C-alpha cells in the first residue's frame, strides 16, 4: 500500500468514489480511497437506485441535474455499465394544496432549465397505468428521471478514477486520524499509515465515527428504509408491450410512496410516519453487506393508501422486502465542504440520495479542494450550515421529522416543531405570554409575529395570505407611525481585537472601515469576486471592532476568517453567540423612548445616523448602533443576556404612552422590503457579484486592497452580467416567497430572491435578478405565482421614504 498521497478519501460508497473520480478529472491523480470492506459495503449496495432532479433547494436541484447527466459519460469513460434505465417520472397530487405545490415546483424549475410540466391524470396514465383516477387532481411530469444499478454505478466511478491515476485500497479500515503540527494528516489503518495533505470523510453510515476521530460530532443519523419488490405483474408486461416503454417512476404524496418498474414487477418504497432511526449512538463496525429485519406493520398505513390509489398492486405477490439504513442530515440535504476548525478535513456525507446527488457532491467538493471554491452556490449542502447546537439528540429529532415529511409539502409560513424550543432568550416566556408565534432561526427561538388578544397564536399554513396578515399589518403601522420593539438576538456578533485587527478586516472588506464611534456597511468577497458576507462593522476604539452578520452564516464565516487570520497572533476574533443579545427599537418615536432611559444626550446632533456608542441605558451597560433594518429612525441595543429582561421592561414602560408595540421577524422583513434592502442568502449570495447586487456604494475600487478586488474591478469594467431589480406585483391573495421565475417580454430569464406584502405601502413587492442584457425600463415583467403569470412593474426607488430621510431624522 502507498504510504503517502495528496488526498485520502475514507469510504468507498457511491459518494467517496464520485469524489475520487472528480478529483482525478480536475487533474489531481495522487489520490487514494480507503475502504474498510468492499466498495459499496455501506448503504450503497442495497439502494433502490432511483434518480431525479427535483429538490426544494434550486441550487441542490442543479447539482442533481448534473449528477443525472453524468452517467452516460461515466459509462463511456469506464466501460462499466451503470445499468441505466431512463424513464420519465410523475408526481401525483391528491389534494388542492399538493396541486399548488406541483405548479410551484414546475415554475421554480423553469429558470433552472428543467423541462417539467403539469399534466392531467388521463395523461399520467400514459406513464403509469395503475392510477385510480378518482383520487387525483393532476400530476407533474419530469422527463429526466430513471433508475440504475447502484453497484455498477459505484464501480463505474471507481474504474474511471483508476484510469485517472487514483488508487483504491479495499479491506483497509481507517482507525485513527492525527493532524501534525504542519497541518498534514497521519491516517492510521489496519494495513499501516498513510501521510496526506487532505482527508475526505465519505464514511456514509460511519461518517459520525470518522468525524469523532477528529473530535467533531456531525449532525447525521441513519434511518431504516423499506421498499418492496413485487412478483411479476401481468399488467406490467402488457403495458410494456402495448406502450413500447417501461412504466415510469411515480411519487404519490398521499401514500408517502415511490414506485417504479423492476423486471416485470414493481418496486414500492415508503417514507412512513413512524420512521425508525438506526444506530442512534454508534454504527457497529461489524455491520457489512447485510439487511435489517423488515417490519411491514410500520409501513402498513402507507401501503393501505398506495393499494387504494393503485389497486392492481394490491393483488401482486411480494418477492422480497428490503430494509436497509442510510443517513440524513437534519434537513435531508448533504453535508459537504471543509469543516470549520480543522485544516484540510473535508466532509462528503449525509448524502441521502447518492444516485441523484453523488455526482454533484463530487463535483462541488473537488472544485473546492482544487480551486478553493465549490464553483456553485452550494449553501444548501454546506456542512457549515449547522452549528454545535445541532447535537446528536437534536439531530435524531429532526431527522425523524424530516424522514416523515419526505413527501410532505412545507408551506412558506410553516415552522417545523421537532427538537424545539432549543435555544431561547430570557424573553421567550414573556413573548409567548404576549401571543408570540415563534420560529426557528439557526436553532434559536425568534418571535415571528404577535397574535392579538383573543386570537389563536398559531400559523394557519398556506401558500396564500393567512391569519398573520392583519396582525403583521398592525405591527408595521406601529413601527412606521410610532415605535416598535423587536428582538434581534439572532445575529452573529463578533469582536475583533489586536494590533493587526484593522489591517486584517480592511483586507477582507470592500468598504473602508468606519472611524471610531461610527458604523459602516461592509460586503465581503471571495477571490472570485462574489459576495460571501455582508456585515455592519463598528469601530469601538483603537484596535477593537464590533461586527454583526448573519447568524446562519456564523460557522461559514468563521471558517473563512480562520483561513485568513494572520498567523502571528496579532488579531483575535471572538464570536459572541448568545453572550450578546439585542433589542431593536424603530420608528419616529424611538429617540424619545431612548432618551427617557438615559442621561446621555441622544439627540440627532449628538448621536447621529450610523453612530456607535457604548453606554448605559436603563441602568444596563449596552452597545448601541443607530441603525435599523426597517428603514426608520431606530437603534439596535446589545446587552449581556442577564440584562435583556430589564432592558425590555424599561423600554416597554418608557414607550407605553407613545404607542410602543412588539413586532416580529415577519414584520421586519416586510418593512425592509419596502426599502428594497437586500438580505443575506436571498439577495446576497456567493453567486452574485457586488455590482450585480447593487452594492456599488459599499465597494471601493480605488482606496485599499482586499480579497476579490481584482475580480470586482473586472466586474465593474465589463459591466455586471445580472441586475438586481425591485418590483411591485399585481398579486391576488398570494405574494411571492422566493425562487419564482421572472418572465421578461414573454420569456423566463430570471428569478425572484424574496418578496412579500409591503403592508405600510399597501403593495405586493418582490426582488430578483435578471440578465442585464434584458433590462429595459419599458420591459414587460411577469412573475409566475402558483402557476399563474402575474404582471409586475419595475420600481426604481423604494416605495417607502425613497430619499432615506427617516433614518436620519
Ligand atoms: C433501502 C434503501 C433504498 C435506497 N434507495 C435509493 C434510491 O433509490 N436512490 C438514491 O439516490 N439513494 C437511495 N438510497 C440511499 C443511498 O443508498 C445513499 O444515498 C448512498 O448509499 C450514500 O452513499 P455513501 O457513499 O455516502 O455512503 P455508504 O454507502 O454508507 O458508504 C460509506 C463507505 O465508507 C466505508 N467506511 C466507513 N468508515 C470507514 C473507515 N473508517 N475506513 C474505511 N472505510 C470506511 C464503509 O465501509 C462504506 O463502504 C437508498 C438507501 C437504502 C438503504
């Protein structure tokens, strides 16, 4: 066995083999895969082998589409058959909500170039003849689906990788991992030691165990999964003969089942409600190519519905029942990328659909390792989307919930309950008592809206405007006309100190840093000149800065900061997490409220827009930013958690006679929309350049050096390829929520990034991107909402306070 390699991949399932192949394709041939047993010995060998492109996250869908398109190339290069059966797939809707969901899915697929369409149940019979028509309303047809041979496909990746110079060692178990002081790795196996630069964890069912070798607990858990293979069914053969094709793939939401042809019979798999986790703490190393005991009782409720929906199947004999485990992350998407806090330790695990996603995971990870960037927007799969709050038992609750919802709709206003409440602020109970409907924001409970007394504090989930509409309107009115208070704890907050702090920060940010006592909005770019961060930075004093960013991106950003920090210890960055939490007061009366709580002068002259102060308020030591995300006069006030309650009660008492009201996250998002403010992960993402995103004011090209500057200059010189636009939409009772296609002059050219109802301006609003070449002031804009094209109108100025006087008043 070789004793050195540039990369060691742990795990020879479909994912590890795909990463191996993609690395060789990128030109890295000194790569080695270690497999403790034989290739496919984890979850791969007993997969049902189905593949499809649809995914709730459009960026993940694109990588699935790449995976599906790869198989023919793989067969050609390797000479190994993947056992491909390409056949169209249909998703069946048995309720009006599921029909709306399918229409939304088709619309979302349009700008990704997906060829899905809505068809009638009569037409669906051409693909799947066993449907009992009376139960269904319509279907979605996806021509790009099929199934394959899991083992053949894994070996095809492996063969293609070997042809590219890769080495594969089977019967080689990685027993421990040790990082040496120079950052390289010592991989100890039952056959000896391999020294390498990079380690990839593609351990599948054992991904947690491999993670534990480097002291991390990955949020993955295996679930048992069952599918049946029926005996031959005469009707299957009859269909094949008369139609001249295989029976298509089917997803039946009602029965929580998927079906496809296998030989002359059918495969029927179920994502049941009472799903069962497997190996909740540790996965036994002795587990090999074996199956679990089937438990038909567990899937009986779903089977009953499936047999009602497809009566031909009820009488088919069952040839075998497969019950095997495979892994899931809490949201069901893979965990890919460099692991924060470990150098050159990469994750390629939690891949629940290896034959839809494995190619995309291999492509993204190999780009990342070789070029320093995944080359796509893969936030939906990034291992950095979870923090250490995603513990083993939290993961257990969420994975079970996710499994049971695999074929359920998630409505735009639907919050999922499992594992909650997890993190709460001291005001949690106070907010609940006041009617707060809470949402989960990166593991933290956050008030979304407040139900008026006598009404139910609960979302009625829907694609349409719902029971939160009027309460949010009232919250927005209170902010715009008097003063509102909201909790803003769910931000990431960092303190940066040390003699090198200013130079380091300046080298990351496109904007010049603020002077002492001031704030500045600072985008951050990667080397390719794409937006990877959007921060508010305060200079507290010489060599000390405070910085606020997206809470969801805290691990993502810390990973970047750790990579760029000077090695000489001249800069220290401390993420505050929950040690600093905030309340924001916003609205024309907010200064009056603040002044009542302090003997410091907070007049407009003494405490200006974009000023930063550290001072006492309501007897509490606070850090205060004079800025709000609502676009009003306002303040963000940050205190240690033990003082938050005192601060809140003081604010409420001081504001009582000027009409102070609570407002939640949903009102905040509506208010920022009326100002056309962008938000991280929607308008600002690593697929957009700063000029595309309209951040021109915050990007200095002639002042200082920073990462991504050369690419930003290029973008400016060549002109942005995309343009961020703001629209007023002729919506009916359903506003845009994000990812809908934008039609310009009758063609789909762009997509919505976010939208909703602007309650104070009384308009339905949307933000999105279109290609710059399509941008014309008189273009005819439409947005497809739930299958219906609604006219939209370009809005150049924000409808609320276009001259931005309110923030400065
Ligand atoms: C019943 C069933 C049906 C399924 N149907 C489908 C389907 O239709 N379509 C689809 O896309 N997916 C399906 N899946 C899921 C699919 O099987 C997984 O997505 C896929 O197998 C994940 O592959 P992997 O490479 O990540 O993990 P694994 O297949 O688990 O591979 C991990 C490998 O790592 C090795 N390993 C672990 N630790 C070490 C170590 N320390 N040293 C050396 N080697 C190590 C293991 O031996 C194993 O071979 C199904 C799964 C099941 C169980």
